[in-house]
C-alpha cells in the first residue's frame, strides 16, 4: 500500500474525536458543554431545510422526565418507538403509549385528518412552553416529523441529557415525491446489514426511494424459480489477476454472492418501515453477461462465456427469441412477487447493437416483427416487458436510452446521460426521474485529495451536487409536472467494501436530500454548510464511514523549494476555518488560522485542520517536508498528459486487505510533472506497478492510444514536454518484483533547467499495463 500524506484515524476514533473533547482544546470543549446545557437554547441545524419554519419566542426543556405521548393507533405508536431509537445514546424519554394524558409538559405525536395536507409526506411541528406537538395526515409524514424533531434534539450533539428547544412552528412537505439513491449490488455485493445501515441514513434525510441494481455483466444477485444457474453460475466471477487467486493454495478464488428470497423480503420490509420504496433493476437487453454465462441460449451466439471480470461496456446482449422473452417474463414475475412497490427498472442502457447487427437470426427476427432495425427491436422488447409488468400492477422504468424507440405511454424515464433525455421524455408526456451522470453519479471522486479511494475519472463535489436543479428551464409548467424527482447513483466497480460505499455517499447524500426536499427559495449552500457539521456525529454513531476528505485541507507547494524554504498554500474547498501548526503538534482551537500562503523553513512538519464553531471536522492533514522529499511526487501529485479517461484504480492484489492505488489515464497512460526543477538533476528514479487491463470499452476502444515498443516488454520514456526531446529511455522487465513493483533509475541527458517532465511506458497496455507509483528527481 502506498504511503499517504494524511493521517486517517479509524471511524471509531473519529467518532470519539467529534463526540468528546479528545480532539479539541479548551475552547472546543467549552463550546460543546454550552451547546448541551439545558439553559442554552439549541440552534436548529436541520437537513434537509424545512419548507417553512419560524421561531415564535420562548422555549421548552426536554429531558429524561419528558413524557412521550404516542398512543393513538398502531401507526402512531410505531413512530413513537422509532423516534426513541433516532435519539441514539442521548435522551432516554419515557414512552407513554396511553391515548390520554396531560396536554402540557410532554411530546405528542398524532395523526390529524381534519387538515388538507400537501402530500402523505407532509407534517407540522409546534413547540412552545407547553410542550411539543407533531402532527401529520399520514404515517409517513408523522415519521418525517419525528426525524425533524430528533434532529432538533441532537443539533447540539448526540450525548445531551437535557435540551432546551426554541419555540417554533414548522410546516413541511417535500418538493419531489421521488427522492432516491441507487446502489449497485451487481458489481460488488453488500451485506443485508450494510444495506440496512444505508436505509437508516436515507430515512434520516427523508430520502424515500432505494433503487437496487441487481443484475449486470459481473453478477446476477437474486434467485428465479426454474432458473437455478442464475445464482449457482451467474453470481460468481473470477477476479482478474492476483485478486482471483487464493495466495495460500494458488487455486482460483471466485467472487460470489446473491440475496435469498428471505433476505430480499427482509430488506424490503426494513425499508417499508422507514417509508422507503425499493425499486429493483434487472438490466435488459445489455449488461447481460452474467445471465448468458448461466444460460448461453439467452445470448446471441449461444456459445458459452464467463461472467465478466472487467469493467466498462460489454457487447453481450440478450437475444430477442421467444424463449428468451419467456425467460425475461419469468424474471419479472419473480421481481413482482418479491418487491411490492409500483416501479420496476428494466435498464435499457449501453446496449451496443453489434451482435444483433451481425446475427442472421436477429436480423430475421427484426424482419419477422416488422420493427425498425436494432433500436426498434429493443423498443419491441421494452413494450412487451411493459405489458408483462402492467399485468402485475407494475410500472416500467428505464434509463434514457429507451427513448430511442417508440415507448409505451406509461413508461417512466430515468435521465442519466445529462438532462436532455429527461426534457425529451417530459415533452412527450412521460414521467421522469433526473439522475444525470455529470452531477449525481456519486462513484465519481468528490475531491482532488490524494486520499480519495478508487473511483471514476471526474470530480463531483458536494457543492456541485447541491447546485443541481432537477426541473430544466426548457420545460413549461405542464411539462414540469412530469419530473417526479431526483436520484443519485452509485456504481460499485471500485467499491469492494462498505467503507468505500459510505465514503462515496456521505456527505454528498445530504446535499442530494436538500435538493430533493427543500423549495428552491429555501436552498442556500453557505447556510447548508453551517448545518452539515451537525450530521457528522450522527453518522459516526451509526457506524457510517463518511468521507473525511471534503472536510480536510489540501496542501500544495506553490513552487519548487529555494534556499531551504518552501511556500505552501492550504485550501479548504468547503470554506471552513483552517488552523495549522509547524511545531510537530496537532492543531487545536487555539492554533493560528490560515489566511495566506506560508513561507516555511525546511525541514518542517505542517499540520492543518478544518474547524467549525471551535470543533474539528476531520483529523488533521500532515505533511513532512525536507529539501529531498520535495523532489518526489506520487502519481496523485502529477497531472495526466491529456486526461482523456483518468481513473483512480487499485492494484489487483492481494486478494484480501489493502492494495496500492494509482491515478492513470487508461486511454493514454502518461504522467506530467509541470515545470519540474531539472537544473541540478542528474537522474530520475521511477517506481512503477503493474495491473491487469480489465476494461471493455466497446465503440470507445479506438480512442485508446499507446506508444509502440522498441524492445520485447516496452520502455520507460521521459521527455521534456510530451512532444519534446527524449531525456531518458530504459527497457521494462517482463514482470515486476514479487511485491508487484519495479524501481528503475534513468540518467537524464541534456535536460533543460526548467521543463514539463513527461513520462510514459511504451507498448500495448493489454492484457496488463504499467502504472506510475512515484517519481523522484535525483541531484547530480
């Protein structure tokens, strides 16, 4: 595993840091005590922001003796019990399930059918000197009222035993009915408990749709009666490289997993108790390799193949034979039995039609059905599956590619290739869920920090998620009513454990929640950032490994070190206050506040930490700098030469445990040190790793470029500028060393004093590719 520049504490340690005085100096400790004291009115820090909230003057103290009245029916009693659980380890309210009781000095949950509520999600809260009253017209709204009250009671921390609430009135209802998160369990499988933890966190933010991606090229994750090989064969793949080998035995170690019917029902029931609908997805006709591996007759060629261990866009499609359509109808019948919700997602995306075009049988099928080419054939499949779902009381939902053919009027479109598909669908009268990849794909990296885990090429920041507007200006008022809501998607190619899933979702899921719930006029990003810190201890207590990187400063030297000093810049992208030290001790609430670039004498250890209201938001970032260390840069600190398709990839081994992580442009593997100080440099040392090239790029494959090799295994080349003269060239070995790396030292010839240093490895990148780990300049 590569050495990182930031110190990352375990989740439990960070939770302790945020919930106690362990990471704070005297100012932070006093601030927490004041916030928890009953004589200090708690400042509401609610996410998402309610539609209407006004302070009315006065307050009400809630403590362990405050009765909780929730006795009017089973639904109300259920909300009362859930509310107590939401409070965590703090207030222990006595739950009174009696229907009658005092009207003062207590907390009351009740359903009120006398009002015309805006939606089933709507609720009201009144707090005054007499107590707290939470009302709604539906159990779902009452639940959301409980969520808001729980946030009010924990706005000052999770451990308070007595809280003075401000007197206020809240009338709240969501902007959109569809407030969703998609989780890909086909590429990597999450446990039922891990999914439950996500559902709890979604409910805490009033998100109400869990889109569950259950089939793809890399795995089929649920049983279908009559088709046992879907789980005995289709649920297993052999990972590429060392990840597919048991180090102890040297034998293949497949990656397997699926959810039983009982587990699926458990997840669905757990979600329903939190008023979350589960929308299953079965991808058709593309992303079908796992099913075809189980039953080759479902494919176009009928030939056996393996469940894919590669990422990207695979060309394998279901055929459109009658037998395959009956199989798909069997699958959807099982889906309808297991998932009681209204919507079923049938995919429809990235169905590369090359196999259909080349197949005489599929071309004959197109003529037999009288449809318009390959897109017409997919549209015919969609229409038939829509009828099968409608017969079972379900509505079909698909990615925006389903618009490429004639679409049944009842079909709903999920717009992922930007918002244009959503605009087109809404204008045609179809309901739409907005989910554009450029704004709401949370597997994209969220910062440029070198401590981000593996992920996709682009960066989608917290601010970018928050700024997304789901209703395009191109729609008129009638067309806009077809926008059901908004959804963030999480594809898990690079997320082989729950911690990575949680890192990608949190804190950006909070921004999504406010976009989905709050009226546009109530959304304010700077204000959102003042409320977001209150969520961190709640997530920590729930065991969620939210991303620390957005809350950590980023350190960068402004220029090469000169005369034994370095000028260092510190940025905090979210704008929180940054405190720093240079004496070897971690920052505290009394440390200097960073205001301008620092001129530091070498050697030095710089530590920087973001603060809000005197409390740290994440562990400090630490950088130890010497004149020698500043002549080394990792791949994260270098630029891509062209950046056509930069990915943050991890090594293929070991099969279990930590792996090295590399930044690499898989279309043009080439790294750039801009304005490298080469004046006194006589050689360069390069540490390189080797990973499998496990990508299917379909029609994008011709865009991949590589430099031709002159020797058997290619060369390491360094140039002064990517189009400039060659400074060094060394042949590469056939294989890396046993640790997976190789270290090469190349003398520089006629290097300019100050130039862009460009590095690449020649030769085809398939089936394995060299990737840069570290580049060091060696003085003469």
